[in-house]
C-alpha cells in the first residue's frame, strides 16, 4: 500500500508541454525519479512492501513455531538466514510477518489521523471564529501532553489491540494535521476561486472539500509519509513497552523487548528488528523528502 | 555572433555617429547567459549588446520571461545558482566585470552600481530603522565618521522629497507607504553616489500618481547627480517618459534598440510594432464601450523559443518567411541606414512597408442597450474595528461612502482611482462578498426586447450629443425606468444583502472576473471542471448539455478545446484570464464585474482580453463594471466613468465628458499622471504629493483637500464639496468649474 503514489502538483515552467492528463503511473515514476533521495526511499519501501505482501511465500517457517533445539546455535545459518530468536523462532519469518503488521497498522492509523485532522483543520480555517478557537485550543491542549504518556494512559485503560493503537495514534496525530490543513485553508479561502465559488452559491461543505482540500494535498502527502515514519517508531515503542500488539504475533518492537537482555550474547536477535524499524522509518522519511523536492521543482 | 551588425565600440564610428563610444559607462557585448539545471541547459540571454553613456537613461522593455531581470543581475554579477555567463563581456567603465576579484566586486556593488528592485518592502530590512539602513551604506563604503554619514542620510531623504527627513530616520519600513518606501530605497541606492543605477520595475506596484512622482524624482536626481540609469520595465509609457534610449528584449535577445523617439515613432521590429499597436490609443477621441478593437500579438512567449536558431519571434510574427527568418541566426541590422536604430529582423523592408492592421470598429445596435441594470444609491461600507477582547474600539474604516452610480446594459461603467480609493470594496459589495452597511443597490431586469428605448444615440458615435436623456442621474435614485416594466417584480435590492442570502437567480446574474490570473482558477481542477461546475450548478444542465455548452464557451473566449483537460498551471496568464471570463459567462449573467482584469498581464496579451470584453458587450444585454487604475484602458472601454477617492465618487459621468474639461482636480491629476507611450508627451504638469488620508478619519471636508493643488484654503477642508452638475456629468468640488449648475449634496 505504501507504493501507491498520489498525483503531485508540479509546477511547469513552460505552459505548452504536457498537453493531456498524465497517466497515473508516469506521474508516480516521475516523482520517484525527481530526486535521488526520493528514489532511495522508494526502493526501501518497495522492498518492505514486497516482503510484507508475500511474507507467507518468502518464508520457510511459520513465524510462531518454537523450536527449542535451535537455541543451541541461534546464529544465522543456511537454514535460518537471520538466525532464530530466544525461543528458537525463525527471525526472518518473524521480521517478514512483523512487516505485515507495521505496514497495516501504521497507514491505517495515519489515514485516520489525516481524515480527522483534515476535517477539523478545514472547519477551523474556513469557519473561523469560535469554532476555530475551540478546535485550535483542544488541539493545543492535546499537543501539550507528552505523546508517549497519552499512549500509555489510553492503552492501559482500553487494552492493547491493533484497533486501539490505530485509535490512539489517529487521535493524537490529528491536531498536528489539523494545524497544517488550517494554515493552508486560511490562505486558500481568500483566493479568487473561492470567492467565485461563493458567488455561485456553493455550499460551505463543497467549498471546503472540493475547492480547498485538493490544494492541501501537497503538504498533506509529505506529512503523511513523514508521519508514517513517526508512527512506525511509535508502534515500535509501544511494542517495546509491552503495550503493543498482543503476543505471540510478531511485532518488531516486541521482538526487541523480548531479546534485549541478550544483546551482548546474541546481538542479532535484538539488532535485526531494530534495523528493520530504522530502515522502514528512513524509507518513509526519504520518500517524504523526495516528494517535497518533486513538488518544489517538478 | 560577434560579427553581427553590432556597433563597434573599440574604435570611433566612421562618421562620428551619435553614440558616445569610448566613454560608455556600461557596455554589454554579445552577452550570453545559460541556465543549467537537472533537465539540461537552456539559453536565457543571447547576444545582448548595448551600452549606456554617463548620465544616460537606457530603458529595457519586454514581456515577462524575456530575460530583463537577468540582464540586471548579470551586470552586477549576481547571477543565481545554475545561471552562468557563457558568452560576451560586461564592461563597467571599461573593466570587465566577469574578471573582477570578489573584493573588487564588493567595492563595485552598491557603491559604483546600485540597484532598485520592484518591491521596496523586500529591499528594506523590517527590523531596522530607515536611518540605520541608510547610514550603513556610506559606512560600508569608506566613510568613517558616523555623524557625517547621518547628515548625508538626512540630506538624501530630503533629496528624494520625503517630508520631515530627521523624523523619518527613526521610523521603520512598515510605517511608510509603498511610495515612500520606494523613495527610501532610491535614497539608499543614491547614498553612495553610484555611476550607474539599475532600476528593475521600480514603479510597477505603485499607483499612477505615485509612479509619476517617482519618475519625476528619478529624472530630477539623474540631472543632478549625472547618474546613468538602466531602467527595466514592461510599461512602455514609463520608459517613454524617463529614458533616452531603449532596448526591446524578446526571448533573451535584443530585437530592437535605438533612441526613444526612433523606436516609438518608427518601430522596425514586428514585436516592437506589435507592443505599441497593442496599447489603447491615448490620443484618439474617447472611444468607449471597447467597440474599437486593439491589435494583440498572437501567441505567447514559450521557453522553446529561446533555443531557436533564427528569429525567436517567428512563431508569433505575421511577416514570417521560413527561409529568411528561421534558418540562420539573425543579426541586429541598422534600420534605414541609421546606425543608432537597429533591429534584429531579416525582413525589415517588408515589415516597414506593411500597414498596421486597421482596427475594426464594430457596429453596435441592440434593443436593451442603455437600460439601467444596476443602480447604486448612496451605497456605503463601514468596517468597525475591533479593539482588545473583541469589543468595538469605536474606530471605523470608511471604505465606501455614498456611492451612487448606474451600470447599463451593453455599456461599460469604469471605476477608477488609486489603491485605497474604495473601488475594490465597491466591487465586493455589488458581488455580495461583503454586504454594504447602508444605502441601496438595485438589480433590475432588462425589459423584454420589444421595448427598445427609442433610438438612443451612442456616445462613441455621436460625440456631439452632450445631453444624455436616457441616462439615469446618480443622485436621483429610482429614476426613470425603462418603458413597459413594472418596478416591483423587476428589481431586487442587493446592496446590503450578502451573497449567501441572495436568491440563486440573483447570484447567477452577477459574475466577477478577478485580477490575478494565478488565483482566479483553482490549481487543482481542470479547465473543464472549472467551466462545467457553474453550468451544472447555476443553470442545472445535464452532464451532456454542460459538455456541449463548455465547448461553446471555449469558442466564445477563443480558446482551443484541447485546453479543457489541462490544469491552470499549464496555461499562460492570458489563457487563464480567458477561462475566467468564460466561467463568468457560464451562468449567462446580466452584469460582469471585472476587477483589474488585465493589470497582471503582459501588454501583448492585455489587448486580446480587452477585445474579448468589448465583444461581450456587443450583444447589448450585458453590463460591464470595469475597475481599473489604467486610464488608457478606461478611455478605451468605458461608456461611463466614476472617479473615486477615499471611498467617495468625486466625478461621474459619460466617458466622453469625464475625459474632457472641466475636471475634478483629482481626475485631472490622474489623467496627467498616466504614463503615455509617447516620447513627445509632456511631463505631467500636476504631480500629486503626499498620500491618501487614512480612511479611519471622518473628514469634515473634501477628502482630496490634503493633496489638492487647487485647494481653496479654509473651505475645502471644512465643508463637504457640493456636487456640480453638467448634464449627466457630476463633479464634487468646491471650485467654480465653468458651465455648471450647483446642487447640494
């Protein structure tokens, strides 16, 4: 799902090129190749996306099969490419299946945040007045809390589940997205095309969703990928603190938590999931940077 | 490239021709600049050669994207990243700028060469006082005594005619008006007594009256300090007023150069001819209604044109001949054996022989023409300022006061005035974006075609007709309704009604064309969407009908249908503005408000939009309210003119009468200040000083009194001026203007 690239607004110096609507794929490719850093990010994400998508076929062992006999020599071998963990479970299989969880939960959580944040930001920016004051204040209050404490409070109260993680991340990220959307809305709502829409008698909902929202997508898309990176970290942290996805399903943060005691004995057990988290986050960040650059001088 | 017909500068010209050859202050010799980006390189400037003698003013004109500013940057060696000087030399006082060391360059910039940019606010540091910024200049360039530097700064502020120079030193840029800021920037540029002053569109963002004052100032300072000036502008009028010689730049090449007089009187290159022909006549009798057509230059400047081997203008030229124009590079050649006037055209003789295309004048006869569609009566808009904690602070901005006028079917009502005069507020009130505080605006329905107001004479066709019987007088609201019309159902009050409260039909009947082509269309939507939506929403057309109607609209604004799938950023400014006109037409409105519809466009495309607006009026059903600061345009388009100052109408009447004496002093000053593309036009006799008073004050007398050159002491500031009436023409002024009967307000 991460390789899905939305159309980006590109500024064309010459009004005469690019006559018709570009095919969707071509735009995606152009954005990816527009900056080297974006290309690297894209390749990393493509790798993880393929791993996640084809995990059952790319792995030889089920992720949760415990084989105590393997603990004697847990290091990477021909049979177990990345070795096995403290319970003798295949690391590669757990990493690959762990990618599935992260790449499902993170995008859904961020999408939730984006939708919620966009609605709030549009309302605050377009309506102004007390609605703006209310939304902004509540958002600011939420942002004033350290996020990790908010996560712990909510998950400790409602229990650790994929749904709760999505809800808590969606809720805590929404104010930041609302802030971005509000800022763009404040600018865009004074543009002449919004005045033209008002003079046509368009409804406020139409103006917000059709006239304003599409113009927010540039910063929103960049933020979306950056936030996917943050969310990957957040999921890892929750897993590490033991309030992530419930065991035994593989979860990168949980893998680190279960094995970090053995860091100096069997370093691969801890470092490999760490590396997986880092590369995925770097991939998201690079792609966000690449999209930003593509948007600037496309 | 070097052996083109360029003037040879290293040795005197054979017959000792006009140009000061050996003593040139600045010499550009075959200048070439390339941009190198990730997508390959492109030529930005190519073979640009000219020189400027000490004390001479050289104007560089051309449309946006032709490389004017790059020339200025190249001279300062300020070319940005990715731009590099590839050919030619830049000699300043005989020394090659490209070969200078960094230290030498630093001594040169700001000291020997100074620059004035378009936007004064971005040239001034907002956190430093004017004084500190001025004193910095001499201190940087060798002055050690701070007191002396300060004295010089104060003297220089006096030179640029800023009032109370000592107090001005302590102020911050934001406390000054745009015109004052630009004066400070000019003062700063002149502090180091530069030999060459580069001015890049120094007056573009300013009002005509301020512009006239700045141009006056530059002319005066130039005479005083003997500074050479490189004046970059897109406005031929300002160049004609200020410069001795002119260079016309197109697609990075100098296409014509010569003395102002030669180039304006006998333009040789088709592009120059086109530019001059595209301007509305400033001497002809007031045309009105836009019935006369202007001659736009077809097409637009494309990035690819810069790479052409032959003439870059060939794709837009009416005289193009493939072999002569497109196969080989074309050199600057002397026009009619005159070494000082040169043009880069291979078909000079053919072009010179060609007559400028006759401007077609359209017959105008339509049933509804002249019927009042919109009548404003004492329309006012006041903003109450909110103080702390949301309480009213008591202060108010009087954006619009007692505006009364009428817009008629088939005719143009032009509203002119400086920025802050309330003309845009008026547009917003009529469009409903801001409801008025008091007064009324009545939108009427045109009578059915059968009841033609009996053979009313057109102003433009019969300039002799002084008394306009069909005209509804401003101060007589309600007035005479067209025959066969029942007043009740046929008119609707819209003045104090916001757009959200208006009926869908009323909304449909008033549409607007906005100023800025960049923000008039939603960048996220295709052209097709932008046009289809109003058709479906306002006229309730089905998808298929709307599609057919969109094609008709595109045809009506002369745009090819294949643009429909594009996004606004893929269109040129002129094309976008046409789409905006098409969008306004989609709902079949009765009234179109055009707020500065061409001011953001290049001269060559302006004419096409002006023609388009003129064509719309031909049907006779549509009324146009044109808001503009460009008096040339107003003269060309308007049937009726309202001159506004400080939210009030100071003069109103049929265009032919407003543009003829007697004038309100403000109208007179505006007319004088408007730059005319004619080197023989006399310098403006009246240059307004000072600024418009703050609109937060409720003045007892005439708002213009503080700047009026003909003020009657003790009367004008104290009493509201009476409205003097000359037939349909009204002037609000205390002075006795010949032939007027006075009525009280």
